[in-house]
C-alpha cells in the first residue's frame, strides 16, 4: 500500500517549522515544488492538516491574529505524530515500487492512432520534457545556492528530490527521442502490420 504523500509531507513540514500556520505549510511545500515532483495539490494541504489534527498527529498550538488579517491557527507535532511520521517515512524510503505510468498503456496502443498523430504527439512530448528539464536543473542549483536553513530557505535535501525528478525526465526524454527516431526512420513500423490485422488505425473523422 502506497504511503499517502501529502499527509507525510505536511506532517514533515509541521515537524520542521512548528509552531507553524497552515498557510506557511502550504507556502513551504510550494517552494519545494512538491506539487510537481510529489503531485501534492496546494488545496489539499489544509485538508491534510484537518485530518492530521483529527487523528491526533498534530495539535493546535494557538490561534492568533495580526492586524486586519484573518485568524490563523498554528500547529505542532504530537508524540503520536512523531511515531506515525517515522513509520510512514520508513515505509516510503524502503520501497522500490515504481509508479504505474498511464503512458505505458498509450504506447502499447499506438497502432490504433494514425502514425502522423503519434509522431506529432511525440514531438510535443519531447519539447515539454526539454522545458521541464531546464526548470528542474535550474531549481536544483538555486536551492543549493541558498543557506539550506529551513527557517529561511528550502533545505538542501529538497535539491535531491529535484535531481531525482530530473533523472526521471532525462530517462523519459531519451526514450522519447529514440522512439521518435525509430518511427521516422521506419525501423518501428507497427502501422503496416496492424492495418493487415484489423483494418488499420482510427481516423479523426
């Protein structure tokens, strides 16, 4: 069973910065770009805080107001939260399970679409990955150029998460480039054989 990533990361930030407001938990995770490499939705952070409090893993430290700003609740980790966080992190760090990528199924079904459409999609995919890689590499260097102090900057270990994400993008980019080259050269021609089997790919009509 996969560890709930948002729950674990929110708990980690509360542990790291407590006492901390929910707004600052959200801002911290966005500064880590966890919405990109961990698929943490910004809007889910407050929901996670509520369920963590309900489950006794975090507790309200206080409720305060500054000027005309709305009241803000600050949270701290509980003893039970420390235990749960350790259990979740150990389960996650020891896992070697690969995420199931829905693109694998699309690749297996390429013959059902016209070759020209597949080629166009592959070119777009390559452009997107090239852009993503530039962004990830730049962010990694930016984080490493900071102080690493989590109270004022992203911790250095976040750069390692960015590097892992970049390595996955590089692998996908390498595969996409090679596959596109094989299709365009005719080495990978699944369409001719498929046409003889069931009448060919779908059309856009």
